[in-house]
């Protein structure tokens, strides 16, 4: 599969999903603020929906940022090292990132397993989707 097909089938839909999740987050928070402070009648479900959309947006966005290599980084010190050391440090940082992400995934699975039987009061769905 070439780069154009990859973009068409994976990246474009992912970007659309991210825009949709961002929009859902903004609209549900705005509605919550409006109903709570203007109409004095808060909706119980809008906060849960905003949290769920934000969580999805966060994790999908992390994947996009990793693919495009646009994570926030401090290169001030690395740029001042000799080129051979820069490569070593960058590889070490990538390996450390992989180790941290592995640990996060491992412990997240345990945490999700604990959360699966808890229910969101407002949305009446499993709390494992919020983690």
C-alpha cells in the first residue's frame, strides 16, 4: 500500500474523527456551562460526554503526533552535542518512550479491568471507556 492509499484509508478518517471528537467536547462543555449558569438547570450527561470525547481525542491525537513526530521536545541540549551523540541520545529517548508506553499500556489494562463493572451515572455506560 503506497502513501497515498494509506492517507486515504487511515489518516483522513482519523483526522475527521479527531475533529468530530473535538467538536463534541467543545459543544458539550458550552452547553453544560449555558444550562448550568444561564438557565440554572444543568444537564447531567454533558460532562460525561465531554470527558469521554476528550479521552478519545487525547489518545487518537497522541498516535497522530507520534506518527508525524510532532511531540513537544526540548532540543536545546541535544542540538549542542556532537552529531554521533545526538543519534545516541535520540535512540535512548525513543527506547525510554517505548518502555514508558509499554508500562502505561500494561497497567491501563489492569485498571480498565477494575473499572469495567462500574457504571457512569449520567451516561449509563461502563466506566472503562473513560480510562
